[in-house]
């Protein structure tokens, strides 16, 4: 009896740690990710809008897919296997994300024609023409020397992102970098509900407890990241730490099946 209770206690703590730390990691990625995107897209309102929207999308997809997979496998090990590529992805964000985000901005940037005068001044050609007198636009004496010879500005010095893509490019960049890892981490909560369910009549209480624990982890992730971690560590360091923490969750999933096996009916009956 005592051994059964000990196993049930250990399993509950392991399940709770998975849920709490999964919620914690999602918020770390959201907060650190917003700061990571700023050099590429500017410190605009659209970065936070994109991050929140992408994370919410990842949570919705992860909840739906995670629940279905938990019904199919009913073991923690497959969840751990899915966390492995997510951890690798997070570890490598500092290595590959910069080039991808630069490519997104360059893809939608358009060149603005500029004419630069001899004294170094310049403005877009359309604005320059609009300020010229009408008689100048009609024609000039070809023999008269030009008082202000012009030369084209460097091609890359006058590029601009259209207003539509100023809004959408941060969302695209956020999705490319953060959708996948947040999607996998979101699978944890519904997966844990399935693993922890022992009696159907208590599934409502269990679901509420699991999502409450996940939300508490998210709250901790928000405040600890914003008030402590960002003041002392770089984006790269935080991504690396989050990746290694994901591997820790992988080990916890394997430990659930090895040290605290499924305890649905047998352990409940033993405990009684």
C-alpha cells in the first residue's frame, strides 16, 4: 500500500512539474522572442501583436493535437520524443533565425527612387519632380549647363517596406521562429490530463487543476523573464537555457514511464 501511494505521489509531482515548466517555457519564448524580433522589425506595436497571436495559435493547435495523440498512445514517452526536436530547434534559434528574418524583410522591401544633388541632399524622385516649376518640366535649353548635377543614390540606401508588410512581416517572422516549439510545448497540458485521469467522474477537477498549474507556470515565466532574466542574460543565453530545459522535460517524460508507470486502476485499487 505504501509503495503504491509513493508511486502515485511521485507520478503526480512529475506530471505537475511537466505542466508548470511547459507553461513557463512558452512565456519565456514569447517575451524573449519579442525582444529578439525588434532589431529586424523595429520596436513597433505589431511585434507584440504578432508574438501574442502566434503563441495563441500554437496553444490552440497544441491543445487539439496533443489531446488526440494522448488518446492514441497513452504513454509519456512519445511526448518526450516530440520534445526532443523542439529542444534542438530552440537551441539553434540564435544560429539560424537571424538570416531567416533578414530574408523576410529583404523579400518585401522595395526600392524608392532617389536623386542626390551635388551638395549631398536628396529625396525621392517623385517628390523632387513635384516641387519643380511647370516650365522646367516642359523642357530646358540643352546647351545650358546644369547647376546641380545629380547621381543615383546607392541602391540599398533607399529601401522601404510597404505598410501592409510592416504589419504582416513580424507575424510571419514570429511564426517561422516560434510557432513550432510553442506548438509542441502546448501539447503537454492535454497530454498530462489523459495520463493523470483515473476516474471519469473526476476529469473536470483534474482538467481544471492541470490548466491552472500551466497558467501559474506561464505567469511565473512572464514576470521572471521580464523582471529578472532579461536584465542579466542575453537572448542567446536564454534560448540556450530554454532548449536545455526542454531536454529536461524529455527526461521527465521517460522517467514517468520507467519510474512511475501507469497507475490508473491498479494503483487506485491498491491504495484503497
